[in-house]
């Protein structure tokens, strides 16, 4: 288990400081994941996720698993993603305005194959898998949950383990259906220890268990020409529509501890129980449309994200519950709509250029939330990318594809009131800049 940080919650810090400091490794994590915050593959990053529902690569397992059927070949993809952040909260009484600048660094691997050959029916059944691990593969579980006196951003930081597994098949001509599972971890930790006033411990017992939690993603994709006029040209040629539904998911940790402090807290000791969530992905309904022309395509999507459910999730959170805060000042979240628009143009048979833009409204509606002091703003997302296909492979059966994507996110200025643990208020203006670079290599088989 990596990085429990409860330093900002004074009652927890005072109770377990004798034993917890050796276990506390501060890690900034976020209410999001790789797929929703930036994009999984370079094409998703470059199009600001506008074309993600029509991406033939393995990232379709997250955005639109039904689209796994569009390329019958198998696929093996490896990539890297680096997101550099500068998140600011400026105020007249502050020495510096940078709240967080820790990067998110992911190594990605994905695979897709047709399992239809395992049966005698000859009906294709595609299976896709994709995983992303932080710190270039060195950090399986980035987790942090804390209160703050200076302010913390809601949706940015290191991302938790990204893991998706899904499948798809054709239902009828031009109509494909897919289902996948978003896999998150629910961890449980138990600590029993005896300590003295100097902080030395003995008779320690620490156990950690983590179990997977599966959340479903369902999608349907329709190619209108294949459905309504499969044998002749018609005005529906090139048009596609996809609908995708993702259930809400989160990563959570429950910690139970029993501490005996010599000459201070006798047997049976002090029992502490903490339950908290680190990342949260809202229930999302996405509808996207694409038109493909001769050597180009343009598409867009709109997402409904139900962030209002986060309020009830925080109600059971030991760190962010805000029980001692007046109801009028507690965190409030609204459902939002996210529009995206993108396109791709084939420069020639080997190179293709992608671009996209999106606007994401902040789901955080309260600008004053004491103890937790979350900051979040509206943002404009712009992306650019390039795909290159190398077809002079002497040993491989199919061409090799290289992708690179860049994304810039501009967090719009928004005013907040920060309230410290003594009730002192400070007016700050939150904004920020995020630069994302992603690259991948794809082999077909």
C-alpha cells in the first residue's frame, strides 16, 4: 500500500502520529482517471476525446467497446503518457501561487484479438484489454485523501491504476454491441501496535488486502450505410453513431487501527477506523456521431456526467465528510454536459493529422468548502496529433503504426474562499495550465 496521507486532518494526525509517520508518503491523486482526464491513447489525447468513440485501437474498450469490431486484425499497443501540470491559487497574502506541479506519468499496454476462431460458428468475437500504470510502471496504486488549509484541486494529480477489459461482436448488419469492465481496487488495511511516547513501536501487526471492483461499460455502434443500404451507394454513406454508458466507479480504502501507548493509552488501546475514496468516475452517458469522407473524417460527442452522486459518496468519507461544517458551506456538485469536436485528415497513405477541442464545465458548484478546500474551474481543451504508418516491414505481416499526441488544457480563472482549520478566510483565484504528451507503437497481427 502506497501513500496514506492524513496530515491535513488534525484529529487523525493527533491520534496516530506516533505510528503513522513512517507509513505516510504524500501522493497527489485525483477525482478522475486517465481516460476521463486526458485520454488513453495518443489519438484520444489529440482529438480531445472527440474521436475516441470511433477509435479502432484498444482504447475503445473504455470509450466504446462496440468499436472493437471495426478492425478484424489483432493488435498489440504500447505507449507512454506524460502530463505536466501547474495548478495555481493566487491571493494577496500568499508567497507563491502554485498549489500543485507534480506530473502524471503513465506506461500503457493494450491488446485486441478475435476469439471467434475458438468456436465452430465462425462468428467474430473480439476481446480487448488495456492497462495504464503510474510513474512509468513503478507505481501500481497512487492514493491520497486529505483535508487542506491552502486548497487542493479536485481533478488533477497522479492517476490510479487504469484497467479495462471488454469484448464486442456484430449483432446485425452495421450494428455492433460491446461490453467492458472498468476495474478498480477496494483496499482494506489493519494496524495493531504498541508504542511509547518517543514514537518507538513494538508488537506491530500490519495487514493489507485489496479486492477488485468491476463496473460495467455498455455501448452500441451503428453504421447507417451497412444497415440501410448495404448493397448500393446512398446518402447515408460515411455516417456512424455510437452510444456508450459507463457506470460510476471509485477507488477506496478502509483503515482500521488499534494503538496502545505506554503510560498514556492502556490496553485495549485506541481504536481508529477510517474509510475514504481517492478517485471517482461519474456515471456517464455519451452520444457521438462521425462522418467519414475520402481521406478525412469529422466527429463529435456530448457527454452527460452525473457528478451530483459525489456528494453522497463524500457523506460516508471519514476524511471529507464535513460533518462539522454548516450545511450552506458544504461541497455541492452538479451534473454537467461536455461537448467535444474533432477531425482527422490523411496527408497521404502513410500520415494522418488529428485535432480536437472540448469545453468542460466544472462540476464543483460551491466556491467555499471549509476543511477540504477543493478548487476546480471550467476548462478549454485543445489537442493535436500525428499518426504514421510504416509499411516496409520485412519481418512483420502488417504495417507498424506510430502515434503522437499533444493536448493543452487551460483552466479558467475562478474565485474561491479558502477557510483554514481556525476559521480564518482567504480569497484566492484558481487557474492553471496542463500540457500532455502521449506516444504509442501499434503492431497488427
